[in-house]
């Protein structure tokens, strides 16, 4: 068992098989030693675990759960793309969008749900640069969408 698979198991995280893209894109692209993922959301078995806007329909805690599930889905994309998450050298950056009600300004706290999982899984190599942006709407009324850049081992 790989090191990262072992950590995921310890955390009780089971990676999903990535769903087929819903539009004209690919889930991940590697350029040199960087993997760029497409945006992902908080689906389990094709169904969003939450829908709506933070600060209106959902609490920060629900947003954190959505962000965590989104990151689990992204790790599933990386697993499928790379074949082994032990190939990950460093999580470089997250770009995160939060479906936000007017006046909601706690996007960074919502996205901590994803960031904390990455640090738990990858340790120091899971610490990353990040942007957490509030937006008025997201596709399918998902509360969170995240994409990431990952450095892989040569």
C-alpha cells in the first residue's frame, strides 16, 4: 500500500472514481512536472451533498464539508490521472470559488475544509498557496468549486 493511500485510509477517506466531464474539458492535464485540474464540486455518486449559497442557504460548517468533499473528489481525479498519489511532490495552489450570498465574506474559512484535508494527507507538502473567491453563482448551484495545481516527482 502506498504511503498516501495509507494516510487516506487512516483518515477514513475513500477516493471516488471520477465522473465523466459534463462539458468539453478534461479532468486534468500534465505540463512538465505540474498537474492542472479542472474545477470540481462536492458530488458523491453524482449528487451534490449541498446546494446553494453560503451565508443564505448554508452555514460555514456545511461549506467546509462541501470543500472537503470537493477535495476528496479532486484527489480521486489525481489518483486516476497519475495512477499513484505518492507521485505528488507538492500541492502548489488552490483556486476556490464559493457560491456566496450578498455580504458573505467568510470564503477563506469555508475553503479551510479543503486545505486542512490536504495538510492531513500530505503533511508539509500539502501546504499551498490559495485564493478563495466569492461568486454570485456557480454551475448546478454547487456551493464550492475548486481547481488545483500539483507538482509531481520527476
